[in-house]
C-alpha cells in the first residue's frame, strides 16, 4: 500500500472534470509529494503533466486501485473494489 499515491476517477475514465478535477488541481497547486494517477479512457484529452494516466478496465487500473492509499471518485465502481483498512476513499458524487 502506497500512502503517497492517489487515484482519481471521474465517471470511470470520463475525462478531466467534475469534483475530482478540482481536488487534483489543488493537490498540484500545493505541490503535495504524492504520486497522482487519473483514470482516463482518452489520453488525447488535455491533462496536467503531473497526472499519470491509467486506462480503465486494465491490469494497470486494478493494480493502482489496489495499491493506492487514497481514491477520489465521482461515481460507483464498475468492479468490486473493497476498501482496505489503511485506504481512504473520497466519494465526491452528486446526491
């Protein structure tokens, strides 16, 4: 488990937007010493260079979700990911 890794997901790869975007931008602005990953279906879209892009529905996606200390999500997971005891999950969806 990497407590200095955050995985952001906006509608499971729907692009750089919604509430997760603002949290990621603030992490970048504050220069926090964390590895930042963004789940992205279309790497041709513009993203900040500080974000490492991870395609959804891949082994890399599952790996980073399993090893990240924090998830920032805007929607429910398509796969069954069980939050581990030492992981933090920020659900920033609309309800």
